[in-house]
């Protein structure tokens, strides 16, 4: 049976801009009955809601800080009471700090990155999963990771650590649900750099140009509905991971650093200009 969002409820975190907004728009176009938007930036949410106002779907927005367990639990309770159990959950919210590790601030960089990128999808999923399991119907969870969760990248140590954790958790959750017979499919998205502004200044490695967000959302959306376990974009992400596992470390370091230019891809990183740390928690 083909899974669609027609008549279903879709929840997207980090929905105030970038790919989060695109996921919400895709859900509306495909006939979702309700679209739930979470973001830490209330003004950005207002813009998205206004853009979806003419749709047939009911649109519900909540200002939520996914770095806060209390904020997640409070908002999840409100969604379950006011909208119902999500059929599709898109864990999209994330931040990046492009610095050498020793330049990171303990709280504003290290703790916040881990709380948003790693703890966020875990706590959001934990808040809804029991109700999704109890309902017993088909559902989908999309967890947005990163190619830096498979490869070491200078000036991305904390971000890479947060995404390595997401990949391990997301795929383990997939296996747990499958082994216990629950019809909830989990997809892990592992993309290279995307042209959203979040990675402004970053340079794509060899044969890996910055991808357009519309392309990534389209591929991720279709993979999620199909129940695909993992999606790596572009094809060079999987190639790089394979080479890293096959080659001796010194050889791989040479290939990654001198040939593919992975190790210098963040040298000119600036991030979104004029965006605060709170606003950055959207992809």
C-alpha cells in the first residue's frame, strides 16, 4: 500500500525558513489535512503561516525551542490535544558553528549544538512516538542528519559529532520499530552542503556542488513516504564514506584533503549574515 499524506497530519520542526518551510509547503500541496509548524522564531512562523493561508489544510504554528525538553513536551501536549497525533514527523531543526574546536564557547556553541541537533530530534520523537505506536497505523519519521556525520571535517567538530549521533540513533530507532512490528518507518537524510544560507561560505568538495534545497526536499520527501531507510546526497557522499573505510588513514587523509578538498570545505564559512543564534535553529 502506497503511503501518502493525503488527509493526514504533518509536523515539521525548524519550519520558519529554508528547508523546513519547503517541507511544509510540500505537505500542503499533497493534500495534508493539517500541517503543524514548529520554530523558535515566531516572526518567521507568521510569514510561513501567511504563505499557507490560502491552502485547504489547517495550519497550526507553535513557538518551540527544541533545545528545551520542557518546551518540546509542552508543545507536544498542545498538539496532541488540539490537532492530534502526527502521521509524518520531520525533524529538520538544526544549527551549525563553523569554528576550530577550541574556539567554541562551552554553552553557546557546544551545549546548544548538541541540544538542538542531537537532543532535539530525540526529544521531539519521544514526545509523539508513544501515541503514534498506540494508534497502530502507518506513519513516517524523517531525521535530518549530514554528510559530516560520516566524515571528519575541520571547523565542524561539534556539528559533526551531533550529526554522527543522529545517524546512529535514527537508524537504531528504525530497527527497533521494525523488530517490534510497528508500522512506523524511519528515514535518515544524510546530505552534503545545501544552498540554504546556513552554510554560507562553505565550498562543496570535488564533484559535490552545493545542492539546491528544493532538490533535496523533493528527494527526501519521496524517500520518506516510500519508507526508505537512508538517503545520502549527492552520490559522492556514499563514495567518500566507502573510500574512507577502505583506505588506510594516511591515504584517506591525503585523498580527502588534497584531492576531494573535504578538509578545506569550511575554510571560508560565514553562515547566514545577520541571523541570531535563536533564529538559526531552522535549516
